[in-house]
């Protein structure tokens, strides 16, 4: 990036006008933009090895102040300056590895490369929730559109339809972008939602898992299998599990042995379980379903 050296207007007391335009103040680069074209030319002619690594490290050291300056532009955005400098240094290394000395000045190539690396860091690492890149792009478009539509003093908050018309997006896409505007950071479950004496946290408003749902699901899953059982087996299961009768009492009631009652209970329960899990037992003339 080039900056102009201030010139003194003609006729100012105590000054003299240059006699030759070639003596006019020259454009200069930032102080952290050293002249390293010779090193880049040397780097381009070296194969991978210790010598190339040494030249590359020398270039990194020379241009590191510029990378730190670029990182400083993004301070106070929720990331420590030390981490931002590390990211900028990584972008600098990538710029050095990809730079072609025949394409122009290194600074004009390195600045957007390093800046892009820092911006990608914010895009990919700073979100509290992982948001798809497409949604992040929608968020940026919606944010810019809201700022542009609200520039005039007293302008109302732009509607979804107005944002869609301004950005060329659909209203659903605008809605997704607006939701993402609030997704960069998360709210702690311990955050107080009420300032009164009966204050409660966000966690207090969340429901808990209800074990009764599992019971309902199990009962509904077993109903069909129970209906398929022979009447005697259904009666045995009812007496055993709903009337809490012992196997001996069931055997006496039905006039069969206790061992036979035990086998019927085991077989019936296994059949109902298999059908509830979708593994129907094979019946004569019907293949088993898996």
C-alpha cells in the first residue's frame, strides 16, 4: 500500500518550489515493507532444501511486522491479538510460498492474502455454533443490506420483503441470514432472564427428558404382538403381570403344570419382543421377516 508524502503549496513562506518536477517528493511504501525482491528472485531459483528454507525464513522475518500490522486491524473483535498475529503469520507464509516475483510487488499480493486468512479465521473458528458457509454468506448479505437500507435518519427497520428485493435473495434465504445474525455467540445456560428476586436462568426454562415416553413407546410396540397371541397365553400373561399371580396359582387355575406355565410365559414374551423389534417369528407356510 502506498501513501503520499504531503507537499507544500507554492508560495508558502520559507519554502522554495522545486525547479525540476523530477525532484518532487516520491511515493513510498510503509516502513514495514522492505525491499526483498532480490531474496524472492533467489527463492524462486532454489529447490527444496535447507538453503531454500533459510531464505524463506529470512523473508518471513522481514515481512512479519507487516503481518502484525494487518492483524492489528481486527483487534477488539473477540479474538486475542496474539492469536490474530499467528493467523496473519500463517497467511504471510502462504503468500511467500505462492508469490511469483515476475508478477509485481510482493506487498500488493501479500496484503489481500493475509487479510483473507484472518477473515477466514473469523468465519470458520469464531462462531460459537458451526454454521454452514452458505448461511454465513447470507448473513453477510443481509447485514450489509440492513445497514444500507437504514442509512437515512428515521428510516424504519427494513422488512424481510425489502431485504429480499434489495439483495436479490428469496424471503426464506433472508430469514436464514437474519437468524444467523444472532448465531455468532451463544447465551450461557446460567444467564439470568429475570432481574427480580425470583430471578431464574435460561436452564430453568428448559424441559427435561421424560422417561414415561419410553414406557408409552414400549406399550404401543407390544400391543400388536399381544393381540396375535392365543387366548390362553394372553390370559396367562395377564394373570402373571397384571394380577401378580404366581406360576403355581396360574397352573392350578388352568389345570396344567407349573413348568408348562413357565414355558408358555417365556415363549409368549419372546414372541411379543421379536414382533415389537420387527423380527416376526416364522409361521407355517410364511417366511420369517427380518
